[in-house]
């Protein structure tokens, strides 16, 4: 097609030049004739190009031409048609996506680099009380003013979500997650979590109530069992009573741990930070456990563990001393319970190191260790590595869940490292903002 257009164009020039040359020859001026022919063909070409230019600017109709100009027009028309089809298709796709976002129950907002809203869906209006006519273009922090959201929005790391009361309706709790997209835009997803929170609260209250109610009957049973332990009974019954006592102790520790965990999960937890001295707290926790010898379910005592703590004095931590102490006690208790090998006494070390990001506190033992496939699940409630192994020491299965929650309130995370047959290391880092040297303020 392109070749034919070229041939036609050339043929047109040749014919015009030949006719003009022939006319020039009849006046004995073939050269001027040919020259005139060339000028005429160029003028005609310019005329067609001008028509093409006007048409491309939407002025006038497309030039009707069988040469290169006509060929270009054909190509442009075809290209425009296919582009229009693509735009149409993409327009429909965009419309479908917009309709999908509009029909979501979750609020979706898009904000630009400056933090101003460039679009939001209907659910955002319901959850946050936005109004399309007045709020579009407003800065997001003018509409969600809660200080927690403002500092969350300003930070560059959005790996976490935050939950807060809706600024529009106080009976709605919303979960907000921000994600960066493109170079300078952010998408904010707002989810109604009121029902989930209500169920979670019900669960917590139920567990706390049941645990509380179980305390009294357990104390009574314990009293009678202690009385019977001292009585002169035949050996079979004595053994049964001993086992009942051990199980009763286990139930008591389970109930206490459940109560402790619900306290840590309650709304009031994590409020009322205060500075406390780390060394004295470590020393008290270690001393408290020095004489601790776990008993197996068959009633044997494990050998006494060696405990060491290398904490220097003068370091203060901003947090909750009771919760912090329960972290240390749980980790050291576990190290004593699980950190021994074949009847040998456990060697437990509590070490404190200064890192760039804060103060690292670690509890290390030289026990049997934990296989790597269990490590990520150890802080789940009631997660046990091996039931047969646990039944020898009788833990509640809640210790590490308590540790995780208590550390959350100190902006720290539990790190578990372990090598099978060599021992385990449970550590966490208290961030620098929560540490000071005594007397520095
Ligand atoms: P429990 O109250 O049963 O000790 P935890 O939540 O404290 O429950 O611990 C969960 C499980 O993690 C334990 O049952 C035990 O199998 C394992 N574990 C915890 N600490 C250690 C440790 N230092 N060495 C080996 N295993 C451990």
C-alpha cells in the first residue's frame, strides 16, 4: 500500500514535469518547461499538505488523495479509531472499578502528596461523616483530628493499622490503614470494626468472669486437699491426693494466668506509664525464682537451677513495673522449666546489652532447645510444642502470650532464637525513648 502511494506520487510528478517539458519544447525552452513543471507539482503537494494540516486541526474535511497524503490520512483515521476503542474500553473498566469502590462497605479515600483528599467513596461519608460537596480537597487531618491518627498519618511507616472512634459517630470504631501508591499519593482504607470489637470485649469479659468465679471453689478444694495431705491415709489414697493437689495447682496457675492476660488485654492496660529502676526489678525477679524448683506431674522436683543476672544499676525504664516483672518472671520460669537437659540443673542467664535502637534484655538457657517450626507460634495462647513434654512440668500455656502482651505495652517485641540440643534465647529491645539514666532528668 505504502509502495503504491509512493509510485502514484512519483508518477504524478513525472507526468506534470513531462507535460511541462513537452510544452517548453514547443517554445524551444525544455529546461524552463521542466522547472515550471517541478514548481507546479510542489505547489499541488503544498496544497494537499495544507489540507492535511487543517484536517488534523479539526478544520475542514480530510484531503481526498491517492498519494502519500491520502495514505497518511488513512493510517491516521485507522489509528484514531483503534485509540478511541481502547479509550472507550479503559473508560468502561475505570467506571466499573469506580462503581466497585463505590459499592464497598469499607471507606476508600485517596489523598495527594499534600495530604488533601482527591476522591472518596460513599462508605467514607457514612463512616467518617465526609461530605462530597464541601470536604473534597480538604486536608485529611482537618477531618480526622484524633492525635493518634495525625501522628500515624505523618509517619512514613504504615505497616500497622490503627483503631479509633469515628469522628462522625462515637458508637462506631473504625480501623484505618494507609498505603502509599504511585510516587506521591496515598490510599486510606477505613473499616468498621465495631462488631468485632464488641465480640472481642465479650470474650474478654467472659474469660475474666469465669476465671474469677473459679478462684473461690479452687481455693476451697485446695484447703481440703492440704488438710487431707497431712492426714494419715493409706498410700494409694495419699498418692491420689498428691496428684489431685498437683492438678489443682495447675488449675490455679491457669486461672491466674487467664486473669492476668485479660487484665493486660483490657482497655485500661497500657495507661499510666511510670519510670522504674531496671536493676532492682531484675534482682527481685531473679531472687524470687532462685528457690523455684519445678515439680513434674509425678511429684519429683527438678534439680535447682543456676541463675545469673548482669544488670548494671542506674538504668530506668518508662513502663509498667508489674507487667515488666511478669515478663521477666515468665521468661526465667520457662528457662528453668525447659532449660535443663537430662536431669541436669538448668543454667539461666539474664543479660542486658545496649544496642543502637535501645536496651536489649535476654534470657538464655542451655536446654533442649525448640525446633524452628514452632518458634513463630510459641506466643499463641495454649500453644504447646509437645504435650508429653509439657505434662511433666505442668505449665498453663499462657506464659508467652502474657509476655507478648506486656511487651506490646512497652513498644517491644519478643524475639525467640533456639538451636535444638543447645538451648534457647528469648530477648526483646526496649526502645531508647523509654530509657534514661537515673538522675538524668
Ligand atoms: P507454659 O505456661 O506452658 O510454660 P508458655 O506460653 O510459657 O507456656 O510457653 C509455651 C511453650 O513454649 C511451652 O509449653 C514450651 O514448650 C515452650 N518453651 C517456652 N520457653 C521455653 C524454653 N526456654 N525452652 C524450650 N521451650 C520453651
